[in-house]
C-alpha cells in the first residue's frame, strides 16, 4: 500500500511489521472513511480476528488503538511464531482452519484481517469464507491483502474473479479497494439474502442450525442468516468501547441472564479481584502479569475487573457453558471454548497467571482426572507464574498434596473468602507461585 507517497509493507504471513505499522492502520481507517482516521471508529471496532498472523505484529499495534485482536495461526503453519507472539505478550492462539468451526460464537468480530495469510479461501465451496461470515458481526469488515487482489497474471485473475463472485453471492460488498488491499463488508440484515434467486449458492443454513455451537462441530457451507430481531434492528445493538465492557449486551437474554444479575456479577468480581491482589501484593512485583487465562470465564467478570491492569485475558468457556462466550465478545473481550478434560492448544509456559474458579468441581462431576489438569496447568504456566484456584475445601485440600511435586511452593496462600452471591458452600481460595527451577533440580 502507498500512503502519502510512501510504500508500506504489510503485516502477517510471517513478514515483519516495522515503522509502517501506524501508517498501515491509518491507511485502513482512511479506506473505510472512519472519523478522525481512527481504525477503532469511535469504539465501534473493538474485536478483530487476524488470520495467518505470523508473529502477531498487527495485533500488537492494534492494542494502542483500543482494539484487541485474536491472532490466529491456522494449523501452526508459522511454526513457533505464535509462541514468539505470546512471549511478547500479544493475544494469540493456535488454531485449525480446516473442517471444524473455530471455537468462537457467531457475530464475535467487527473485522477480520488476512494479509498474505496463504489460505485458500475458495476450497470446498468457499467454506472458510462462510466460516468468516459466521464470525463477523452485522456490517463487519474483511480486510484482504494478497496478490490475488491486484496482480494481473492469469492465475491470480482467475482466483480473484472466483472469490469476487462467491462473496457477491454471499451479499458482501466491496467498500474500498486500493493498491493490494480490498475491504469487503458483510450485510447488516437479511434483505439481500431474501432477494437472491431461489437455489442460489451458497444456501442459507437451516433454521435448526445453531451458529453459536462450536465445540467439535463441522463447518457448514451455508450462510447463517440473522434472527428476525437482528434483521429488524439492522445491527449489533452494542455500545462503543469502553462503555460496552459494563453495558448489558443485547444477547444476555439468550443465555438467561437478567440485567440485574449482570450488574451484580460485575460488582462481585471487582471485589474478588481486589482481594486476590491484596493477597499477592508482597510477592507479585509490578508488571508480573501480562498473559492471563480465566479457565471458567462465565460472563467475563474476572477479565473486566482487570481492565485497569496492563494485561490481556484469554477467557475460556467450558463446553457446557459455551453459550456465554458470546457475552464475553459482546463486552469487547476475547476468549475460546474448551473442554478441560483435554489439553489446551497452546505452547508450554505461555501464561503468567491462571485463574481456576470451580473448574475442578466441573471435571470432578464428569469423572476426569485432577492430576491430569494440574499437569496441564503446570505446562501452560510460566516459571514464577501464579495460579489462583477457587473451589470447594475438599478439592483445595486434595490439590495441596501435589503443590510440592509441581514446584508450586515458591509462595503459597490459602484463605476462606468473603461470601457473595456466586459463592459455593465451604469455598476456599488457594494462590500458589511456581518456582523457577535451578539447574540442579532440572537435572534430577
């Protein structure tokens, strides 16, 4: 892309993102004609999906613009670049853009980004583009930078024409095209879908398909239409960031949570997080935490309570509570669905703090192994990182048997927390710090 007469290199695809970062982001905002040339569009662009992200430099620079990106490396084709991104403290994850849905609810992102991401978007009747369609909010944007968008050789022209035809049939429109970048926008209602000729491809998904169910669900080569309510309102109904962090999202009703319960949850987690930090204040130095995981995110209250800390939180919704992940995204946070009876898709030693609220109680009900989960947590936790386990007294007592073996005895605190509306009977809070193993111990 050329901005003010200067050629700017694109991020993604394993390339480096140097001094042109802010100029590239500015250029995208200008292409979209956003007020004041701000890509966050007054807080209306908050959640971004960066596909084929390389070392996640695009996502890194978005943070200073009040935008948070889920930087995704499909199939880990970038080798260990996601590990490097996590070591830099940038929100990123390994993913498989193959046959199954990505573990995010429908209508989670305002913008998807692919810069030389080396993905064949036309494979299997365009199923990957249809997955992006599921994930984008009404009116969401797809920023695409690739030779297919500008090169004039026969093969790139063929790919471009086929991609253009497919996206046109999906009712996406080009809102801007300049140099090697094209930006599409998803429709804001069902109006265009209803005007298509009967039998048009790709078809609309059937009415019994739930676009928010993602765990081990196959991608479908169909368009997820909006509900009657969404079609009528023609938009998301979300307020701009940062107000959306604490504003009741329109989809609260879908998960059976009242506005009063939502506000109560915010207050509870603010108090809980203050109590956690008081317990750790003598051992957690400034800038101790950057990459944080909430292993049972519920409505995102724990992450929201950390808004004034220089951290980002991977909110994990256990499968049986996966519907609530849409609330996480509607609040301008990020997260994923996961089954804690299985390993989590990340590199070793990638998180500074793990928060496990009632996680062990859940897997106990399912007959899964405490020991396996503790080992998995230890794998993800960095040396000198912290775990906060909030659960029943019997579970805390059992976990304490393994603290020394795990080398989580660098510092230890166990308290009986204050009672609130989310408390279970005989609840305890265990906070432990993982030791930095010395060479002598490591050799054993």
